[in-house]
């Protein structure tokens, strides 16, 4: 389909504006193809951006032959907030709270990731106890994210009870987050050089108690849906993604491991102390929605295993400082600022001018719950990044939606989106 915008003497301003708007909406070549040579019974359908099953403001343009998907074009950008540009106008410290709003299901993991990226750029070492605390809260964030993925995917295909059960466990977890850092959701817990504060003994004990009761809750979830005939029929064989295509599209996380590719940065490019803990990289070889669901389900058990090992380490370790003693790059503790002139001056300089990495480029990637989250930082030797590029897993993984959905049924699109588990906050950035 082509549109001409050549003005004529009879085409008034309102009509020109209307045609310009239509042209902009279909200027993408894939979207244009939606309208070319339609069959007699084909229908073009907008799914989203306000559809509850698109897991956020995601627009999916579908061309249907009856209930079969002939063509699928996912359109991102409805939640774009310009975070990469905002980073250029923030100090490194000021940008940390913004990462809470990227993958807003796992803010703890995002905070740790951006602080690791800044520390790599600024050559800052982190105390050992702070690293183990970071690992603990990161794996708790992974459990939280996967609980939501399991519950919402089940709800998308009609199993409401599982959603309520998984949310109950996440509520218990948010209570623990509040006791760790004072916030349930937007945590901003990690700091450049460590974490905001140590975790009290009673909180560590209650985290262990929560972990000890979680396996029974997970078995209840698994017994309800994992072999349920309706659930399996809606998920198994749907949204197939072959391994070679998954690699070429740059997929990561459970979406990639569900196609049989054992890629996990915690093992392949170890960071923090992941090389000192025991865990398995979970894969499933079928490459369908059920495989991706099962990968996340099983990874919850592996994260529980890692959390127990982190707690063991923290309980055996003597309490020590949880933030680096680096006065020119790391904010000192408030009690020291209030009593020491030199610390007060350092605090003033960092707050006003920021942590200043040397000039250069660094890329830091971590295995977030949804896949590889990376921060590419270009430093010009000032307290603000000259450029910051965020490699968000949801953005990359949503590229697979087109290939998974085409040839399936319109009802399968909901299950496929749930199996990708995108969060549009980080997909749009």
C-alpha cells in the first residue's frame, strides 16, 4: 500500500495532517507489509498497547487469517522515558534510583548491575561482605521475578490460583526487602563501592525461614499446573524457537536456555563470587513456551540453593565494612561526615561533582532474571557519563515474538508473550 502526500489545490490542511499521520504509522517496512495484498478474509488487528496480556504497554500488530497469525509485528516504545539520555545529565550516584524503574520486577538486581558497571569504570574495589550481600539480594530478586513470571504466565492461559500463590510469596519477600533497605519495591540498595547498610542478624534469620518454607509452596504450584492437561496443551509445542535462530537474534536468559543453549554469565563469565557457589545452569531443549516456563520454574530452586550458600557465608563471616574506604570516589558514612571535616569535604565534592572515572569505555554485563543486562559506559573524565548504553534483555528477547507467533493461533500470542516474560520498562528504556 502506498500513500501520496502531494498537495493539491483541493486538499486542505486537515486532510494533509491526516494522511501524514497515517503514513507515519505504517512507514516501517514490516508494518507496510501488513497491508499489502491482503487475502479476502484477512484482518489486521491491534493487540495492545493497553491489552493486559501484553505485560505492559506493548503493541502487537497482527494480520490474521481467521484465528491463524499470518504476520506479527511487535512495536515497542510506548513506555520510552529516555533513561540513556537522562544518564548523561546525572552523576553516577544520581542514576542508581533510575535503575529501579528499568526491570521494575527485580530492582535489587538492577542496582547491583549498574554499581558494578560504575565500579569497573572507576576502578573501585568492593569489600567481601558487601559482595556476598549483593549476591544474596540479586538471587532473591531472581526468585521474585520468576515467581511473577510463573504466576502471570499461568494466569494468561487461565490458571488464576497460581498467580495468587506466587504473589503471596512475593509479598513475604517484599517485607524482607523493606527490612533490608527500608523500601519494598524501589529499593536503591546498592551503592558505588558496596551496599547502603549491612543486614541485621534477625533479618538474615527470617530470610532463611522464608527460604525454608518456599519449597513446599513451589511444590504446590508445580502439582497444580506442571502436568495439568489444559496448561500443557496451551504451552507445549507453541512458540517454537530453534537454537540457531535464538542465537542469531541475540536472545539471553531463560528465553535462550529454553531453546537448549546453556548460556549463563554467572558460569561463563563469573562475576562477584558465583565461581564459589554450587548451582546448575538450567536448560530445556524443546524451544517452546512450556520449556521457557519450566526453565524459570526450575531456576527458582537453583536461586534458593545459592541464597542458602550466601547466608551460610554471611553467618560465618565476621561483621565488617560493607562499603569501600575510598574517600575520593565513594560516599563516606553519614556518622563520619557529621564528625569529620575531611569526610565532609569529600562528601560535598562527590555529591556535587560525582564519582569521576578515568577517560575510556567499559562494558559490564550480568545475568539478570530476564537475561543479559549490560551497561556500556563512555567516560570523558567527568562525574557524569558522556554516554551510557543499556543492553536490556527484554528488548532483545522481544525480537523473537514475531518468529514465535507467526503460523500459530491468535490465542497463542498471549502464551508466547508470557513465556518471553518481558518488562517494558527496560525494553523501552
